C-alpha cells in the first residue's frame, strides 16, 4: 500500500523491526522519533532510519545515536545528518533550552517558551506530532521548529495526559508570540 506521510514514534519495544521500518520509510514524507529508554537498553538509535525526511529526537538520544557525548549540539546534528540521506532535516529538542535544527541550507535554534512547567512527559511527542505534518505540508524547517517548540511548551503545562494540546490553544499561543 502506498504511504504518503509517516510520523513514526519508535519507542524501542521491538514492534518496529527492519521490515516495518522499511514500510514506514517508504512514504513521500517521513518524520521519525526513536526513543532511548531503560526498556530498550540503548538498542534503538534513530540511525536505524536512513531515509527519514525529518529526524526529531531529544539531545540525549542524539548524543547516544552519534556516540558524541562532549561535542557541540551543532556537530552532533551534522553527524546525525551524515548517517541519513542528503535531504534529511534534523531537530534536536533540548527541554528548557529550546531546540536546535539543521538541514543542508539552514541551521539555528529556537528559544524555550515554557515558563515553569509541571510535567515533561509527552512534550517531545507533542513537538513531533505538530512539526512533522507541518513540514510535510511545506512549512520551512525553522518555522516548524518554532511551532513544535510551542506545542512542547504547552504540553509541559499539562500534568500527565489529563488533556491534549488543543489546536486553538496552539494557534493562539503562536499568534501571541508572533505579535
């Protein structure tokens, strides 16, 4: 079956083996987050995905995938892009420090928007769930990183999964930050 857009959240529990990753990567636009956690013992680097259009991971996951503990985040991102195809764009989320992004034409950072925050669970997922489809629709990398950061900031104000980041809330916050 033809896949147009794939937004892949690989939590490293063994569900996505090589065959499933191949199917996920066959889309017209593929956004990937591969998480490292105690449950997958470090065997789930995002570098398992070589044909992603967008890689979006947090800083520890980026450093794990590249084995670059002490290098600048810009160097880590460049190394992640080296593992992938030439069209790959990378966003590395840095929690309270915002995010960094890079592709073959542009690189930069987006500042954090969260003030305080009660729970970081799901913030990276909210980031990619918003930024991936926006990029697939043609939004530039830096703009998608900005809106993704807003989604992550909203999510950290929500305890657990009591509610989702709502579309209107996201749009109003983006509008407020841009005016």
